[in-house]
C-alpha cells in the first residue's frame, strides 16, 4: 500500500520540525554562551588595563612631584640664604651711608649690629653670624655669648673650622658658600681639618652658610641654615599634597616607609603612624612586604590583595601600583578595588541563564504549537486537498512570525520549495533588520552606561525614558521617583521662584537648539540632590529624533577652587597693603621725631645740628616718597621722569613753601628698579635742597628744569636752576667747603652707580648725572 502524500508530508514535517528546532535551539544557546564569554573576557581585560594605566599614571605623577621638589631643595636653600645675606648687606649699606657721617664708629657698629639682629629675628628660619676680619664675633644669633670674643676660640673643632672658612672666603673671594659636613662625613674625610667645606655633597651636609664681605666695616656677614630641617619641612609638605590627590570616583594615594609605617593615608587616617609590616590579608598576603618588593623594582610594580573598603568596612579584592623613593625610604602607591567587574559579570551571567531558560521554554512551546498546527493541517489536507496550498502558506506565515526557517531541500515538491524559498528570504530580511536594530540599541545603551557623566533621555512628551547608572549615583533619584522631567525640576528646585527661573533658562536653550543644529549649549544650574546636598551642575545636551539627551557635568569642586583662589588673592593684596601702610607710618614717625629734635635744637641755638637734622629729615622724606610710589606700583620699576618730579616737588613744598618755583620735567617713559630709585631719590633730593637754600635765597620765585633721557644703555639726568650758580671750587671738584649733601651725591653717583657727575654754570647751577642701565639689577637682570 502506497504512502499518502499527506501522511508523508506529516511524517517528514514532524521530523524536520523536531530536528530544526533542536538545531536552532542548540546553535542559539551555544552562540549566546560564546558571546557572553567573549564579552566577559573583553570587559575584564579592558577594566584591568584601564585601571592599571590609571594607577600607574597617578603614582608617576606623585613621584614626579617628589623628585622635582627634591632636586630643587639645594637650590632653594642656596637662594634663601643668598637673599637673606643680600638683604642684610643692603640694610647695612643703607644705614652706613645714612649715619656714617653722624655717628662715631662704635655707635655706628652698635646700630648696625642691633639692626641686623632685629632683621634676623623677623626672618625666622636662617641664622645670622657677623664676624670681623680678625676673627672677632660681632653678632651670633644662635650663641650670643660668643659676641665680642674670638671665633677661633670656639671649643667645637667643626664649628671653629667653619668660622675660619667663613672669614677666609670673605677675605679672599668677598662672598661664597660654606658647607659644614656632618660629624660622620667629616670623620670619613679624615677629620674636621681635612674635610671638604666647599662642596662635600648635599646629603652629607649638616649646615649651609652663605657669606659676604661688608667692606665699609670689614665684616663678614653670614646666613646659615640646616638642610635636614628644610628637608623635613619639604617631606611634610609633600605628604600633605599627596594626601590631597584624588582620581576616579574614590581613588586616593598612600605613602608608607620601607619599614612598614604608614606616613599618609587621607582616606583611612587612623592607619597613619602604625607599623603594618606583618599585616596579612585573608589570603595570607603580607601586603606591606609585597609593596616593598614592588617598590624596589626600578619602574615599580603591581600587587593584588584583599583590603578593607572605607565605606562598607568589608574586605574586597584590590589592585595597587607602588613605586619607591629610596633616598627617603618612601613607598608611594595608589589602589583600586577590582571586585566591581566580577559583580557586573555575575549579574550579566544571571541574566543570561534566565534568558536561556526562557528561550528553551519558548522553543518547546513553539515546537508544541507547531506540532498541533501540523497535525491539524494534515487532517485538513485529507478532507480538502484543494485548500492545501492556502493552509500551507498560512503555516509559513506563522513560521515567519516565530522566526523559524524551513528546510527547502527536504521538500519533495517544486511548488513547496518555491514557497519555502520565498518564506526564508522574507524571514532572513526580517531577522537581519531586527538584529541590526537590537545591536544598535545595545551599543548605544552600553556606551551611555559607561559614560562618567550623568545622562538622562527625555521623550518629546516630557517623560524620562532612561537614566544611566552615573545619574543615580551622582544625583540620587531613580526613574520611579521622577518619571518625567517636570517631576525632576520639582525635586531639584523645591523653591517655586528658583524653579521657574531655571526652567525658563533651560527652555530658552532648548528652543535655540531646536532652531539650529540641535546642540543645547552648556549652562550652570545649582540643583538639590536626593540627599539634600546643593551641587553646581553644567547641563547641556542634544535633540535627536524627537528625544532630548540631557548631560550633567558636576562643577561644584571647580567653583569651590575658584572661590578659594579669589579669596587667596584678596588676602595677599590686603597683607601687602598692610605692610606698605606700616612702613609708611614708620617713615612718617621718623620724620616727626626728626622735626621734634630739630625744633628742640633750634630752641637751644645749635644751628649746625639743626641744619644736619633738617637735611637728614629731607632725605628720609625723599625715601618715604620713593616708598609710596613703589607701594602704589606694587614694587614694579618706576618711570624715572615721575620719580624726579615727585622728589623735587616734595623738597620745594617742605623747604621753600613760601616760594613760587616753576618746576619743568621732561623725558620719556624709561623705568628704573626699586634699589636704583632709592639712590636717585637721594641725589635729586640733595640737588633740590641746594636750589631751595641757595638759588632761592633772597628771591620769591624761580625756575627749575629737569631733563631725563636714555641713550642706548646709558641714563642721563640734567638738573638746572636759575640761581647764582655753583661756587668755582665746586666746578673743579673741590667739595671740602660744601656740606654733607654734595659729598653724598658724589659718593652715590661714582661709587654706587659707577656713573659720572658733571657740574657747570649755565645761567644758574647745572648738574648732569649719567650712569649705565647695568647698575640697576631689577631692570637689567
């Protein structure tokens, strides 16, 4: 008996259906597992590589900071000492010029010694030593009992040899540095007398001294500092700076010494000072000893261990990168907890199991449904063969809806094969389109989830379709709490007035974006997070396909830093104004005391002393004028023309207030530094005083012309009045008949400025002062 067509079709269809469903199910499950394994491995690899690079970069950045500051330690000490000595020499020169003609030698030395002692007390760090060239100790800030005694009698051999070296340098070279070796270093070099005091190596130096000869009194003025104190201060400063470094969400750096004592851990400060050398993690890893081995490698190394999480207190896997600073026996490291990636992969694996389980259930259900449909179709074919094609096509339409292909090669009839080809082609196109769409959505969602910024996607009707993980972490709200953007505005701005203003600004930005390229420009908003904290956010985004992608950038810390910098600048300016105010008040007090002394001397009939005090008062007034100008310019170089005009006006107003003196000053915008300004102020002051006393004698009005010019590197000041002119002896360079003023002018111009002074009578007294720009260190250097 022959088999029936319907029976054959039914049997073949059942067999084909079972095999196809089994093969499709097996392939689908295998592909999903392989894809998951590849994705998990890729995620784990990228996670580890990213965090290894991050940790290495942060540690290298901290190590670069340490190495840079260490390399500059010796230069900083040298510069500090040289600045202190130069300041002491400058003050001594100034006091010597001002009082050498007024005080005897003992009083002058006492004045200079006490002024240097007071200045050293204000400096704070460095120690000041002043010795005469015969070895007599003039000033010793650290050991005043040696003052007045010979420095060569100091009992300590190293200190006595240091004093000898200081005086030797002052005598021979005039200035230089002396390095006092430590007792151990001196012993290694053959004893104190044989040790190297000029450059023993900074690591073996116990004390550094900068010495310079003060020629007027044949003194050696020396500033000293202990390198180990400066190094300890630098170490403390660097530990604070390293402790403040942050990276990622909760990354920080730590510092441990080679013996296992924690030096810095700003996140777990209770560990600072503890020795953790023998500490083990739950797996038996001695963490600090592993860090030591990694730090001893030239380029550092990574270690892996379990460490307590600061937020939860639970042990978790952690990876750290450590590098060493052998000179200080430091280990600098940064760590990152790496258990997060395992949790992500485990959650994805659980979702995959659930997906596979549901997929198998769907395959079995589809197989059962198809079996029933196939049985019904074959029964119907037996009843009505004419309806076979219509029923078969309906079956294929259902098969397409279930995404199951038909094996066309197994079909015995050409008509069925053509129908099968058409159905499979349609199914392929549908699956390809659906797969492409799903993959695109998955890629977009993965990209948004990995973004470090909070992101929300808002539909055209205002409902929130999606927020990423970072949004929930930074702002705190979930989609259940804020189903719409309107609800988010309400939560973030409880105050109705502030909320209305913020919404108005945002809507203006979105309207502008919709009318242009769709880009919503950034704007700042102060929002309230779920925990009640106010955060400054920069919000921007894009309008794409009737949806708005809103991106949040937290700039709270940036704003705080900007405010701190602004307050620092205001504090610095206020302090500078206070210092300038106090100096100005001190100069005014000196002028007042000189006025009082001059009035007392006038009452007692001491004309010569009164004249000397008057001249001294006018010089101090000139210095006060210079200081006022320098304070106003924040100690930047001053225009030479303005300086001459201000000094001359000050003299005429004080020395000849009842006279009408027409002051004419001409010149360019050439500038001079603060030190040179003080010298020239004294010169112009003396010339103006000479005019007020002699040129205006017996006259009610007169004229003074001052010309300022610069030719190449040479400055020239031409001063001229319309009085009777200089005495003949002055023109030949004989100032013995003059008062202190012209001797002071000649000393400043020739000795201090290395310049030239020429006097003549050109319808009055005329003086030409010329000097080189190289004499001004602030301008030339």
